[in-house]
C-alpha cells in the first residue's frame, strides 16, 4: 500500500477527495493534505509520500511552481495535476516537470480513482531502487567531518548552477535524506532554504556593486526565470530588486 499527499488551497476540495475516493481500492492506505507550499514541505519532511495530487491554481505558490521547487531540491515524487482550465501552457509545463497526468475540475471521481490506481500500479511494477547506505555507515562518514561547513562551501561555489540536494549529497558522498536531516538538525535550516538565502545575499551584493540588469543578476545566482527570481527576492527582503538597487537597505 502507498501514501498520497493532496494539495489544494480549497479545504472543501480536500475534504471531498478524502471522502469520495475509494483509496484502498486504488492502493492507498495513507492520505495526507496540504493547502500551500509551506505545508507541503512540512509533510514531506515528516512523512514518506509516494504520490502527490496538486491543484495548479493556488495563490502565492502555484501547483506548477510547487512541483518545480520540489524538482529543484531533488524530490522526484510522481505528481498528478488538477486544474479548472485546459490551457496549453499549463499542460506543456506539467509535461516538462514530468507530471504523471492532468485532470480537469470539477473532478470526475471515477476518472480520478482510475488515474490514481494506474499510477500506483506503475510504482509497484517499477524496479526496486538500490537501497541507500545503512544508517550506521552514514554516521561513520560524518565522524571527523564538519558536514555543515562542507555543504556551505559547496553551495557557495555553485550558486550559479542548478543545485539539487542530490548534487550536494553526491559531491560529499552522502545519502541525500541523511544529509538533509543532519544539516537541518545542526543548523535549524533546510539545505534548500540555505541555498536560497545565499543566492539572495549574493544578489544584493551584485545589485549594489554593478549596473547589470535584473535578468543578468538572476542568472548569476542560479535563477533562469527572472520573474521567479524577483518574486523570491521580494518575498525575502520585502522590496523588489530594482527598488533595492535604488535604496539599498543593508
């Protein structure tokens, strides 16, 4: 049996999905729910999730952006999208993010159950991945090493790159999940949050010290999408990159 995470900012939709889908028949025995990206992160940090169903049209962080952020952090969880609009751009982006399927609202619960069952059967039929190193071996590798500093050094040397947890772990010869846990336990901050904050600090310096356009600044700190970079910068500092350049606040 498998676990599933339902993501939708409409609580009524989440309640309806919980009640009207024959989860056990679909091969699901654990159903979790989240209404925003922050809650998604919290669930994924605490629970093993096999499949995610995510609404596309959500405020602040859309479903597409939610999956994009998870992909950036090395989370390869299968995802089925829900949307009220059959727009080509949505479908194309969903395909780019390797989503499993794309369903329209209002939800046809029979179709929904059929899709979930198909995805679960695909997961069950997939070849078993090689088991990660034993916990004892990971702990042994941690002795006499300053893991936090190694992660920080790697991140600071690769801010221009498309950094994923898997990349950091591979470079430092750790299991990704173990590395994330050790870093969070020792710093109180996730690896991906640290990466974001380092990028934002570097962006501030570039904005003050150069006249490069915002698009170039975004690229220099690892963001190929200038609009996304601007949203992250504004959320972090409460001011847009252009406004910050005009009135740097430290």
